[in-house]
C-alpha cells in the first residue's frame, strides 16, 4: 500500500503540473477538462464530459448500491498582481510545487482522481464511486457542479476536495448578498428641503452593525453581517439624495435558512421605506452529521471536524458532503501559490485510509 501511495503521488504530481501549465480561469476550462478526460482514458476509464465537467463511474457500478461522489474543481481565479513567479510554470523547489491552482484545488483534484483509480476495478465494494472534476467553482457558476449533478447517477454522499490540511470541514457558512434600498425625498440642500435618504439609512445601518442573531453554531459561530458598499444615485453636492443603497454580505450558519434571516432582518428594520432584496440564495449553509460514516471514518484516522468559514461546491449540492483535502486554505488565491508535494502523497494516503473503512466494510 505504501508503495502504491508513493506511485500514485508521483503520477498525481505530474498530472497537476500539466494542469497548472494550462490556464483554466472559470468559464475557460476547456483545456484542463480535456487533460482530465484524456488522463482517465489513458488509465483504462471511460469518462464522460458535460460542458467543462468531466466524470466517471467505477468499473463495477451497481445501481442497487449507494454512491459516493469524489469531487474537486479544475478552474482557477486569475493570478493576483503580487506574483513573482510565472503562475503557469509548475516548478518544484524545496519540496513545494508552485503554480496557479496548485493548492486551490489542484492537489485535492489529482489526489481524488488517483483515489478513484485505486478503487476503480475493485469488486464487492459497499458503495459505487463517481469521480467528477468540475468547472466554475471559483465563481459558483451554474455550469459547474450544479449543472452536473442532474446528469450523474443518484449521489448519496460526497467528499468535496478543498484545502483543509486533511481535516474534516463538516459545516460550511452560507453566503447571501443583500441589496438594501432606503428611500427619501430629493430637495435643495441650501434650503433644507427634502428628506435625506442617507440619514434615513442610519438606523438601518445600526441594525446590520449591532443586531445579533440568537442561534450560535458550535461549529460556525454566529451569523455575520457586514455592510460593504454604500452609495446614492445622486452625485450633485447641493441635492439631498432621494435614495441610499447598501450592499450587505451575510454569512449564515447552519442554524438558519435564508428565508429566516430575511424575515428577522425585515422585522428588526421595521420600515416600509426600506427594501431588502437577496441577490442569490444558492450558496446555502450546510452540515454533515458527525455520525455520518464518512465523518466517523475521518475521525478514526485522526482528522478533526471543524466549521469552515469559506464556501465551496458543498453549498450547491443537496446530499451530505464532507469537505476535505491537502493544502492550506490560507494559501488559496495568494501570490506564488504552492502545495507541498508531500501533502499530495499524504492526502492520497489519508483519503484511502478513510474510504477503506466505508467501502470495504464487512
């Protein structure tokens, strides 16, 4: 097994270097989708492609069995201005593999792909296994996992590969962005006319600043709400603004639905001159039970459950999902992004240790 893990890691690292060298910004993942498709073909798998999503089932797929999805994404953000290295030159130095997408989430992607290959031809496993390398995760795009799930066989649970240092992200904050409009009445500033919408917005701002939702998650803490943009349509210095627009970033724990959040905030604001509109309710909070077989198996190999403040494709699926992968979240989207080569080998090893308990149970 140890020799296999080492061989898998060497192959996974080489594949990741190939992926890094092919730019794959969200909605522009054609090249990396082709690399993944061809790689599965070369390893004796008959893959499928839906848009820029690549997926495959284990050789002895049995529709009477439950199914586990092994998923990570192959799109990246654009490199930030702080890069000192070529983001598309996958060099290895001092045990680090550098390159855009190496940590987020290339290491998880290639590790899960080789874990899938490890189990691909095994018979008498307790679950079917589906591998999916998906697109548009970085922008939560609708042509990523959200479009793929209806195409896949029915999924019972999943491992979503993201950099968690191979710890168990069992819960994840949801994200809801609110557009808030506070109305007033336009008037001439010199004559003190009108009703200043900015002043009308002050008690609304106070609600978002100071209101505390009573339900606090053990894993994710309290609901967080932050005003990130304030503007008026009026740009003249001598006109009292008739409207004030706020953008609010709301991070929701698993104790509340988006509808409950909206209802509570509307009640706290209690002003007919204020409208609160969510831009999207797709990125919901999520949690997988601590007694789920995947979580119990992760705990058994020494990984620890925690609540993740960041969102992922876990937010866009309806089945229980465990977020787990090699690398560190803090490196994601950073200049000169890297992953340790040893983290890839350790990730493959721990994924297999975890899944052996679930797939090979007697």
